[in-house]
C-alpha cells in the first residue's frame, strides 16, 4: 500500500538526518518514538481490523429515501446502502447496517460504534473537526424548499418563508441553513425523521414548508403529489461523502477507490437511477 511505502521513505529520511547529528541514546530513543508515531498515523490498520472481524459496520438514518430507507420486506435499501455493499465487497467482508437518528451518526463514528457513515452526509468544516470524509460521490444544486402544491404561488424566495413554520431534519445542513438564513424571521422546527414524520406534519398543516436536499425533494414530489418544490436556496455544493474516523487513512483509501471506480464506470449513475426508480415504484 502507498501509505506503507511512505512510512519507510519518511523513516529513511529521519534516520539519515539523525545520523548526521549524533548517535546518542537519547536521540535514538526520540527517533524510535517518531518512527512509531508515523507508523501509527500512516498505517493505522483500520482495514485489517475490519477484515479480522469479517464485517463492515455502516451507520445510517433510514428515513431519507431514496438514499436510505426500510423497504416493504423490512430490509435496508437505497443509494447509500448499495454503495456500502460495494465497499464491503471490495474489503471482502459482510455488511451490517445500523440505523440511528441522523444527529447521532458523527458520534457513532467517533466512539467506534460504526466503521463508516453513509447517510447522504455533506462534508462541512464543523463536521470535519470530528470525522474525516471520502471524496464526494455526488453534487447538489442546493437546498430545496417544499410546500403544499396548493400554496406554490405564495413562495418565490427566502423572504416568503418569513413568519412561517419551517420543517427540517435534526442535525442536517438544511437545519443549519434555515437557522442561519431565517434567524428570528421564521420558526424552524426540527424533526428526527423526514419520511413519513415531517411529510405528515406538512400534510396536517403543522408546518408551512420543508427544507430538504434536492435529490430527496425531487423524489418526494413524485411520491407525494400534493407537494411541490417552490425554489432552491443556499447555492450548489458537494452533495455527500462517506464519513470515517479521523486518521483512518487506509480505510479512506479503500473507500475512495470504490467511489472512483463507481464514478468512472458510470455505475454510480446506474445506482442512483435504479434506487430512485425502486423507491418510486414501491409503496414507500
């Protein structure tokens, strides 16, 4: 692996520099510690540990179709689940999916409850302080504002959300955007689950609008005909990436390799098309 080769290149450089100064025991002891630290950092053995236990544990929040949801047979399904299957296959292990609230996923990676997270999670500066991210596997054109179709003409831009009750999912970038962009001008209500919890709240009239990622929003308007996208806000951005433990360089390499293969072969688009169609055709 490239990381292992890099370890020994760096080690050779350190040894060469150290030899030029002195060969005393204190320096050698310090050098050994530096070598050990570099090996631990550049070769953390995350992949070996996953292979040893024979299973890749993936955290998700299965309320975000078509990315992740529970199908009519009680199985986890969706775009992210399919990507997770490819990663597990590449590692030669079984896949275990653990469903939890979206807001709990970062902590689950940090404490080792899961190996990685696939949950349509957008890399942000704040999240990157706690976990690492793979390369992105899709890009987004912004946050979609969904409203009842009967009130579509009442919502043209962000100012039309003022004085309204806005539904978002807890822990998402849409929640961050709504609280930042709307401030005290609107009441932002956070829900644990989008489907069906937040959708039902909209249909009951508990909220006036929902702010969601553009992919799930476009799927929902096909699934729930009385909803419509009023406009997009927040600008285009990275859609999602895989969250991993900080320092898991070997695992990140393997995950990135799978994503690159899927993107370059066109299989990623096939996964998106297939999983969106499957959820649209299902009973939801």
